[in-house]
């Protein structure tokens, strides 16, 4: 967490956040996992996409999670395979499973306030690897270079090596996914799920957007004292079936009705 009480383990959750941004969904319609670097074809656009995130920590258990993208809306599930939120890309807001609506502007203001509080607390903290890692999580600064097909983002505490998808996403889909990623970074940083500052993910997303790429694979190495930890994430896109699109559309409508009743 960050705020009144400083945790110096924040950046160790960076890999988890990449998966939490999609959510798991054992109880949702299933789609076979697509090859991470498979081209995205325009013919899939009418029904939308299932975005599959797979995370394999070094020496840990592999986890696969999914988010369903249909036009301006996306349906995400949490790591316990329950509905987490419905995102509205155009309105830049989301509704959680309980019907609470949050705007991106409100989330940004809340996190920026927490960042200021944490930075104030860190002024008297000892200069340790953990504290330096937390400072980097709050104000990430990367050097960026190309290494073959990879785009490498480096800081003293984190290295992210990005392999872009072989075929770029269609522009309309890419714009939706970049906006969705931004909202998910804030959504999944909330303290009640032991979330961490969203700023490293935001920096990664911004670099990819600037280069017009989307990751198919991310190798992560995190240095926060002791032995470095690492993980590999793959991200792939597959088309939704007509039945999946209909199911998710109905779910979006029910969650919106729940939020309207609360407002």
C-alpha cells in the first residue's frame, strides 16, 4: 500500500498488476488461448475480443486471466474468478460488481494525493534498496532502448523487456485497449486488494502507445533488495464468438442498471 503507512515492497507486485488488469473468469464463457504473437484480423472486430493474460513468475505458478472487449465496453474478472468491473472506454469510467461507479479523473486525483502523502513520509526514511524501489514506483523513470525486436525499459529497480505483437492491433482496437489499460492500472491499484501504485504500468503503457505497439510478451526483472525476482507475461487477443458477445452485452446492461439504481 502507499499513503499514511509506507510499505517498501510495492514494486514487487508489478508483475501481479499486469495480470490483475485483466482478471480471471472461470465462470465466464471460455475461448481457447490465442498464440501470443498471432495477428489480429479485422474480421474479428464486429464481435470484439477476449484478451488473455498469462503470468509465470520465476519459480512460481502460472496464472491465466481474461478480459472481454466489446466496442466501448470491457468486462473484467478478478483473480478469484468473480466479476470485477465493467469499463466504459468512451466515458472513462467503470462500475464494480456492486454497482459503484468511478471516473478515471476521480481515481487519478485519489492516487496522486496518496503519492504526495507517501513521498512526504519517505523524506525521513533510510536510503535502502526497498525505499529506492518504492520511490521508483511512485515516480518511474526509465531509459529506453531497442535490443533486436525487443523494447527494453530500464531503471535501477526494474527492467521490462517488451516483445511487440507481430501484427499491430487495428487502430480503433488499439485506442480502446490503451484507454482500458490506463483505467485498469488505477482500478487494480486500490488498497482493498493490496494494490500498488499504478505509475510503472502507466509508464509502460505510454511508451508502447508512443511507439504504436502492443506487448505480446513482457520479461520483468525486479530489484528491491536481496535476489532479483522475475516473471514473464504474455498477452494475446482472440475473437469473441457471437454467443460470448451476447452474454457479455447482457452482463454490461445488468451492471449499468445496478449503477443507475445507486446513482
